[in-house]
C-alpha cells in the first residue's frame, strides 16, 4: 500500500507539473505513507474517514479506486466526485471516505458530527479524522474534540504531524507541548507513535479501534512523520534547512524502513522489488487512462448544485 500511495502521488505530481493536466495545487504526502497504510489496515469498509487537503494516501488506503481518484484530479468523467472535487476535496462514500477538506481543521467538526450521528443510530462503526499539526492551532480542533469527549463519541482524532504548517516550522508557532498534551487537558486518552513505522502504527491502531468498538471514549493519536516535498508539488521548500529532506529520506523513509524489516524477516529482494514495480506500473497506467478519459459533458455542470432561491427572501 505504501508503494501504491507513493507511485500514485509521483504520477499526480507529473500530471500537474510536466503535463499541466491538473488545475490547482497537488499537496503530496511523500514520506508520510506509513500513517495512511497503518491506520486504514484496521478500518472496515463502512467505518468513516475524514481527511485533509493532503489526503490522497488516506483515500487510496481506505479502498478507493486509483483510476477514479486520478480522473478526479484531472477533472474527468468517472472521477470519484464527478471531476468536481479535485485533489483537495476527494470523497468516496462507497468506501466510507466522507471527504478531504481544503480548509485546515474544518474536517474536525464534521467528523465529530459524523461520530455523533453514528452514536444516535446505535451503529458499531467508528470515525477516524486525520488532520495536520497546523490544524491544532485553529478553533475547530478544540471545538470538535470537546464535543466528542462530552458526548463520548466513537472517534479517533489523528494528528499527522509532518513538522511543517505550509511553509512554517510548526514548533515555532505552537505553544505548549502540542496535540497530545492538548488532548490530555480535555480528559482524552492520547498516544504518540513513530509515524514512519507502519507496523507500530498498525498495531497501535488495532488496539484503539478495539477500544472504540467496545464503546470506549474518543482518543487522539499523535503520529510524528515528515513531509519530504514542499507544501505543494510546485513548492521548492527553500524555507527548510539545507539537506534536511535528504537526510530524512536516507534515515527515516517509511518504505525503506519496511523493506529492511521484510528482508530481515526472510522476504527476498526480488519479491520486494516486484511490489515496487507493480505499484509503478499500476499508477503509470492509471495516469494514461485518466488522461485519455474525456471531460464531463457541459450539461452536467449544474448537476449536484442546489438552488433554494435568494437568501434575502428566505431570511427576511
């Protein structure tokens, strides 16, 4: 899964930069693949997921079609949102992916609402809400978590901490001890995990999911990782110290770390390389198919758009 996520984003970045096929920004999660793969490994199809503007990996790992996702990024027919959501607003209700969100932190309160609905329905589903370290400094973080604790909702809040809020080092603009400490202050159980260790994330998530399904209170998971690219595919990230990203790739890349573990466990180099090559081939083919797909017909432009009349008339 980590190989598939990385290959998808590499092709998406090529589509945006080389071929100018994507209108708007692509926000890659290269270097953060372990969070998506480890978390989604423990979710059921009808569990609910909400994500950030950097949500390709989460969506793919939740079970969405790579071809439907690429078509969505290119605004084509057959996109998972009909070509209208684009990179930052991908959703796929068929796999429980309620949506990514281009507004930092906005998904937190939406996730709390989804979890409240599940509790009222009496379902055994759980909600996972993923946000970045920059989101913890916005109002929805406190509002959503407070609501979840007060009403004992079946939700896991995940801070995917890649150390940068857009172009600013998060630690330079965050008071106190960060996401985990803030969750504890609300009476929420909080766990910190190495966000580049996919097995540690999967094991931790298995325990949390079991507690939530058994009726346990909401929790927070703080996954510390690193964003190897700039904020967008076009961002050269000159605000970072020289060689920082290179050193992270050498020492802390989640795919390289897992390869070493698999080799030590007896998997052959050829088997591991085959996984890599299969993922690359899949996503190269996906981009070609998406590029060859036509744009939606003009008459579909106003489908899915609600017109309730003038707000002045309704309000007054």
